[in-house]
């Protein structure tokens, strides 16, 4: 029997864990709460205890495990599994890979969670094992990951692929990073909702203003729903958001020259309503040789991308497999 691989995706609320086979199929998956107390000191212990219980339940021993691949938020050295900083968790200068390796006796590899998710999505999801991929996650913030020549693009200190902080408008809204007009201030769920609040300043009567008067709130999903029902302001917001993304992808395209662009995260649930507009903007701005070869798709794996990507990362490190 082929060895199984363990994937773990450490998030601010839960740690998702899975046993994955060599074909990338999930044999078992579950999750445990992330215990962030005392700077997250017990998280690795909790993770390994939980894995041990599930291994025993399935009559598996550690010699049947190839290794553990972990995705975690923050700035991480993918070669050593050292976490410089994970603000959401409370870790600073934390030897994640070394600690889990000590406890488990297994090979352990750690990467940034967004990068790991791209590996999963490219292995078993919408990527179809492309060698050059840009993945963009449109959630509360904007995250991303890049696969270049078959491997995660990491950079000198783990910053490569932090695409949410690409400057789109130097005079734009203030970003969480302290600078102005980052992609995240426009294309995240928060950014889209904020654009709607800006439109409400015009005091014009619209479906959007009626919705706001009735509910006292407006979300990114509301913007897409209102656009569908004909609201002009919301149509403009989606157009402007897609235009910023299309321009960004066109510029990135001259650097990475991808065959796949994968759009994921909560905002991507809008599907073709968003994707078609991003495609239009991309084709408008990109060099034809860049856009002609590039397919743009919505990510498919959702929350499973992390554990599947963790397993792929182990295969890549130990078996020298790339896309
Ligand atoms: Zn920023």
C-alpha cells in the first residue's frame, strides 16, 4: 500500500486536517479548534494529538505516513518551515516545522497557507496541473499565490505572491498595511462593500439606497444581487472592481506568463457575473500573446485546497514532483 500523506491547514479559528492518498484523494478529513491562548503555544501539540488519535482509529502507524504538509498564515520560510510572524495566531519567530517534526518523528514541510492552497487547487482543482499559475483569493482581504515554472514562487523573505498589497491607486483608500490604494482596498469583500458606501454619499434614489435604508448595511453579496436586479451603481462597482483586477492580471501576466488564473474566495461565489467582466478587462489590457494562452477560472476546492495542497507540498519536497 502506498503511504498516506497528512495535510494540515492552520487558520485563525480552526485547524483543518486530512489524510490524503498519492492520487490526491481525501481519505479522511476533520478539524479542531485553533487554541490561540498564550501566543498559540499548544497548537502544534493539539494538532499532533489529534492526528495520532485518527491514525490509531484507522489502524495506521507513522511508518505508513510519508510526511506532513502544513499551511499557516503569515510570513514563512518555505525551505525551513520557520514562521517569522503569524499575527492572526500570535506566533513570532516560531519553529513550526522543527517542533512538529520533533513530536511526530515524521518529515514536516510548512508554507504560507495561500501558497499551499494554490498547490492544492492546481493539483486537484481548477488548475489542472499547470506550470505557471496566478491564484487570487478575494475574501475579507485579497490573498494569492503564484506557481512559476512548476513551483511556488517564494521570494527572498516570503513576500512573493502577497498580491493584495499591489498598489492600484496611490491616492486611493487607506489599506490595513498602512499604505493607500492597494488591490485589497478595492477587490476584497470589504473593498466592494466600501465602494457601495461611497456611492451612497451621492444621496441618489436607487435600489442600493433603498436596500441600505431598509437594512442599515450593505455587503459584497448585496452589491452583486442588486446589480443583477438592475441597480446601476452596483453594476458600476462590479465593473470597476473587475477592471482593477483585469489590469492587475494583465500586468502580472507580463511577469509570470501564466496558462491559468484562478479566482477563489467568498467574492468568487459571484461566478460568471464577476469572471466575465474580469476576462473582458484582462483582454482589453493584456498583450495578446499573454492573454491568448491564459485561461481564467473560478477555484473549485474551497476549504479542501489547503489540506490537499499540504499533501502535494510533501510529495514535491520528498519525491521531487513538480507540475
Ligand atoms: Zn495594503
